[in-house]
């Protein structure tokens, strides 16, 4: 069993976290761990973003923070242009 880096119980796999939120409506609220899995990040990164007032919109504070799935989708779509596919090197 893996230990959660934030010291709050056992760490669940990304697949398990995604399975927990599969089928939820866009208006559903999810935990930090679930949100991190959803956007391909980690709980620690999400915590850092919150402390720097960056990252996706969240609700709550301290130990009770939740993210709305629709806000995560909006945040990811707003960053889509920042992520560019690697272009193959042309033959010289």
C-alpha cells in the first residue's frame, strides 16, 4: 500500500480515482485527489497551485476543498493551446 504524500491515508491509484468519478455529471464536486487524477496531476501540485492562487477553480478551504468537474474541463480547455504536440524532426 502506498502512503499519501499529504499524510491523509492510503494513496489510491489514478485508475481507481477515475473509476470513482466516472459517470458523474459536470456539476459534481470531487476531492483534490480525484481532480488531480482527472487532469493528470498530483494532489501535491494541486495544493501548490492553490497556495499560489493558480490552477483550476476550487471551493472550500483548508482540509475541505472540492473541485467541480465542469470547472476542471474549462480550465483544461483554456490551457489546450499551451500543450503542443511534438513535431517530428524533418530529414535534412
